[in-house]
C-alpha cells in the first residue's frame, strides 16, 4: 500500500514540474494580456519564457557543479519559473501582506520540493537567485530600454528568442519557451502598432467572452498539437510560436474585428507604470 508521503512524492515529482504548471502560468498570463493589461501580460510572458529557456541552457551546458564532494544541479527549472513569475509582482506590493502573498508561493513550492523530492537546497537557492536576478535586471533596464525607439525594442524581442533557440538546438525538447518568446515578440510588435486593442475601455461583459475565446484557442492548440505540429521539423518550437501569436496578435485581431474591443492610441511595449 502506498503511503501518504509516497503519494505526495509522486504528485510533486511527476505532476508539478510537468507541462501542467507551465500551462497554468500561460493561462494566467494570457488572461492578464486579454483582460487587464497588455504590457504587463507581455512582460510576464517574456520574463517567464526567458527564465525557463535560461534554466534549460544551464541544464544543458552546466548540469551540475561540485559542492564539497557532491555534484549538485545549479538550478531547478520549476522553482526558477515560479520565482520569476511571482518576483515580477514584488515592486507592486504595497504592504507586508501583499509582499507575503507574493513570496509565499515561492517558499511553498521550494519547501515542497525540498521535503518530498529530495531536491538539494543548493539547487533551490540557485533557482531563486537566478529567477530573482532576471526580474531585477528587467526592472533595472527600464531606464535605457524605455529610452530606445519601439522598433529597436521590437527587434530585440524577436532576435533574442531566435538566439536562445540557436543555443538550445538540437535539444528540441527544450524549444517550447523559445517559441513562446518568438511568437509573442512578433505578435506584440504587430499588435502594439497595427491592432492596438483597448483592454481598459472594455467592460466585464466584453472581457468575459474575450477570455473564453482565448482559452478555447489555447486548449485547441494543446489538444491538437500532435496533429498540427508533429509533421514539422521543430514541433515544440512551432507550437510555442503559434501559442505566442495566438495570445498577442491573432485573438486581438479577432476581438477588434468583431467589435468586442475597441482600438486605442499607440501602446508601449516597455513601461514601468
């Protein structure tokens, strides 16, 4: 008979690090983009995908380092992703309660992996530091990135994921997040200039069907991925690009064309507000 601890181990080891947690974050970020704030949604998608891609690169080229007599992984992909996602909201926390709400999930996930899967403390600390540093570097870059013309920011959002994909290749199993980056970079470059979907002016009655349609699209891409992308040379990269495009440009075009959302003035991809 399987004990409670054994059951929790298999739940943690097999369920949490898998595609499910990635899909949960993707859905949350997509909902933010469609129903709350496009800039925040894109920044979150960019940072999370960048962080996971960097974690994969570390695992490929520096899988472990010697600590004393042991070889320990430098990072843990899931903890690094969770840290990156929630660390993004630290500057937005207005009091200790909100700060605890932001840091709580990071600590909870870290402790869960530590107690029930045997992930070394060194790897968990490394994941938290790397994920936090990525977000810190992003916020520190506002001054010089914000001063760049939008066309350079757009070019950077497209060139960077292509560069990361080139580093990761031929390990095609790790190309999904590079695809998210590339698809979102292309999509946002077009959306902020051509479509300009106005989220803030839409009421709840319009945001609800927009969210439903968007989630239906993500579900379809995941359900039919084996049929749509398997024949392609890089199926996960293609799936990531298609998902990024759906979130950032395809659905906004549909929402504006169907008059669910209105258009607004020119948006900014990088904004500290």
